[in-house]
């Protein structure tokens, strides 16, 4: 049974690798463009750093997953023992 499963996984991955990975025709070429924004955009009394700059300040502190809130703000640190809220 495990051998059949292993072969099925190989076959599935082989078939998936032949599928085209095309972008939607509406995706613009070149410079990123804001298509729409949701909700009120936050206002800060400082200049926020982007994810690359944050990584330079504290490598490993930025969560690339569920730690990013709906407004794009950093809501959780990825370091163990730092707590849930930033």
C-alpha cells in the first residue's frame, strides 16, 4: 500500500509539473500598480520600514505568515518567547 501511495505521489507531481503556470492576462507588466485598497490606511507619526529594512534591523523578528495583520501592520514577532503581540 505504501509503495502504491509513493508511486501515486510521483505520478501526481510529474503531472503537476507539466501544467502551465500562466499569470492572469489582467496582471500588468512592469512596475507594480495599486488596483484597489481596502479599509482606511493607517497613518503613522514615523516613517514605517518595509520588510527588507525590518529584517536588517532585527533579523528573524518579522513573521512572514499570520503575524501580518489585515492592514499590513506587524502584529506578531516570530521569535520564541517574545509574546503574541508586538
